C-alpha cells in the first residue's frame, strides 16, 4: 500500500466513523476515528490529523465528555493554527464554543462562536457562517440578551435565505420563535 492509498484509507475510515456516529453506533465510530488517527500519524499528514482530532473531540462533545472534547479540539486547533487553515480554525472554534454551550458557559461559547464567524468569513464559507451566526444568536438568547439575539438570528436567517438553505432557514425561524416565546411575545412566536 503506497502513501496515496494509505491517505485514502485514512479518509475512508473517517467517513466510516461519521456514518457510524450518524447511526448512533458511537463505539464503532470512535474505533474508526482512532484507526484514521493512527494512519494520519504514520503518514505525517497534519491536515488529516487535525481533522481527525476535531471529529474525535466532536464525538466526545456529543457523548457528554467535555474534558476529552476540549483535549482533542485543542490538539486540532494547534495544528490548524500552524497550518494557518481558516476553514479548519472556523470548525474547531465552533466545536469548542459548542462544548462551552453544553456546559452552560454561554459567555465563553459566544467568544468562540465569534472566532468561528471570523474565520468562516475569511474563507468565505457562507453556509458555515449561517450556522455560526445562529449559534451567536443562541448564545445571546441563553443569556437573556434579546435584542442582540434577534439581530444575529435574523442575520443568519437572511443569509440562509439568500443561499436557499432550507434547513438553516427553518432553524433560524425556530430560534426566533424561542426568543419571542421567552420574552412573552407569543403572537410573534407563532408567525
């Protein structure tokens, strides 16, 4: 097996892990992620390794293991910083923000979501930016800061609408309804 074939195998293992995770087969997902990580280490493939650390960290976030989540996200972050990879940085900052959000630290989550939005903008990843803007709006809503929450969620909605991203449009409307419901404005929540 040559270097290119090994790199393809590592990418396939990552995809297989994601498929297992999608079907809630968490143990199998983690096994494939670690197999991919080992291959990327042997290949000395920094981008592949960073991506793998990121998905392993995301796995731990989704399985409510924040310490391991932070550990792997930090490893990914260091590699993406050394590579000056804006897209990778955006993903990892979003992942770290999500862990903080899960822990109820909405201020820290906001800080990381803001960094993610900055890098989404730098690499012009507009679909990812929609998600990040929605996360920022959510972090404001969870802190009871209504005006900014509406602002960022509406910004996400408008961008999603301009890109015809139906799922994100629905998500933004759903979040706006949560904001209006929380502020006692039921009539707007039902629009």
